[in-house]
C-alpha cells in the first residue's frame, strides 16, 4: 500500500492542478489490472492527501488537493445495488470502474523487466545453494528433493507472484504438494507443532453456550429505571467497568499507529473507528443492567430513519446510515438505542457541524420510531447520540417531554487521550464513557 500512497502523493505534489481529481487518484491505484475496493482506495488516497498537505504552502494547490478526498455524503449508485459515499473519490471510483467494465482501461499485464528476471534468477540460485546445506540430518532428504524439483523450474517463467521467486517455500505450491508423504511430514512438522488439541472442558463449554443461548434471551426480564442523579450500578461494578476501559486505553497507548502526531494524522476514519472507538464502546457497554447492546459498524440503513423518511410518501427513500449503531432486540423487534458519527483524528469545522446536524436528526428518527411502538415515559427515555469530532467525544441525548416535544441535550464531552495524559484528563474521559 505504501508505494501506491507514494504514487498518488507524487501526483498531488508535482502534476499541474488541472490533472488533480478523484478519478486520476483512483486510476493510480490500479495494479495488475485490478482496481482495489472503494474502502481501500479511500484509505490510500486519504493517506496521500494528508501527507501532501503537510508539504504544500500555496493556498490554491492546498485547496485543490483537499478537494480530492475530503467531505462526503451518502447516495445509492444506480445499477450497483449497494451504498457508496458520494465524494470526489467515490465519483472517481465509479467513473474508473465503469471504464474498466467497458474494457477502456484494461491493459495487458506488463512482462517482468529484465532486471526483475535477473533478480528472480539470483534468488533461485541462492535458494539452490541453501538447499545444498541442510541444517539438520532430518532435512537432508527433504532438501535434496526440493533442490531436484527446483532444477525443473525455469526462472524466466516465474513472476513475483510465485513464492519461489522470493525464496519462499509455500505448502500451497506444486513443488511441496508433489513431495512424498514422509517428506511432506518433515516439511510440515513446524506447522503441526503449532497445533493443539482443544480440551474437552472447552468443547463442553461451547456446547453449553449454544444450547443455553436462546433460553438466556427468553428469560431476560427488562427492569425499569428512572433518572434520579444516582448510579444504577454498584461502586464495585463501576470500578470493574473503569478497569476495562483503562485496559483498552492502555492498548491504544501501546499501538504504534497512534504513538506520534504524524502517524495519528495518517489514520483513516475506518481505522479510527475500528482500532479506537469500537473497543472503547465495547468495554464501556458490556454487561448492562438490561442486557448487552449490540454495536454495529456495518453502516446499515437505520430502520427508524427509513420509517420516518417514508412516512406519507409514495417513492421509497433511503434512511440515514450512522457510522455506528447500538442495537437491541426486544419482543422480536430491533430497537435502535444509540447512534454515533465519527470523523478522522483530524476533523474540519464543516465536518463537525455536518455530523452534529446529522446526529440530532438520527436521534429524532430513533425516538419517534420507539414512541410509535411503546410510548416510553416522558423526560426519562432517551436515544443517545455520540459525536466523535477529532479527539473530542460529545455525548448527547434526545428525549420527549411530558407534552411530547423532543428535547435534545448535550450531556458531557471529553478528550480521547490517544497518548499518556494527566490523570484529570483520564477522569473526565472515564466519566463520559
């Protein structure tokens, strides 16, 4: 991936401004006539854009480069049958993919250069030499057979997609598959030594879990709680939750991808959500008093939003798609209790404002959907909306008052400490989570 980032960075820094667009960036990600997935393309281009912006001083060039990758919203690409993000990158991706489908961009695979052939030949000769000098008596027969098989391989017919070209012996290669049984066993011994037989107690635990799962869900009784400025968990339970969150935080601090300001700025929104936000939410929301909430990053269509969007209209409309949803199954119905919108670690003001508006609309859809199902108690039941804007987490809730009017509140906010901070910062962060 790094070499693709470098190619796009060179485009953004050195080429004329009129050549800079989403399609040109997407085009450079094609390798071996293969266009990566939209998610991978976005991550590659985002990294290239972020690296380029740090080196650009001219305002016009910086603005042009920024347009290549930033802010987006959702649409459905007709004919694809799947959701995509409409942006310079998404539009460019659709354009390039469309051209590929018409064979307009299909190119014959370039043959390996003479230099590559020389390097592959050199590697094969090195591998032959190593096979002449086995490290143990056990490997003597195996090495002899492998060297003989290697003599039948022409280096000129190999490419870098073949593991032998890089002096790698893969158990998936024909050379290994054609070995005798005893030689295969010798070759595979390190792999077999890694395998362990699972204890019978573990197997029994798995069987017990499957057989009891439905019963546990059926027996779950929903308890009613009211907001009265008192914790519903015991102090020992709160300490247990705190320990889980701190353990997760420690893993973040040890993650090389987030140790420096430069490495943090290179991370995509998807990486931020999967590596930081989701683990923190899971450690905080596990073992709730009325059962666990299922967290989904599938960016699926909100059922509540879809219901509200299509109320009283003929043509079906798409519902909003939060970055994360907190879901619960109650009486065979899927209830959406929480919505989260996140930016990358670097967040623009416009992204912050747009996500803020999107979030209160999502919580309004959610509370309206539940209100139609069961009429919850006013001034008590609320839908949670969490906004991650850069390294700031904002906790919001929308509930209906006794007169049925929705009220949207900002409950708390805190900095997400991606690296070691003072204890008061950690305390505020724990309180928010």
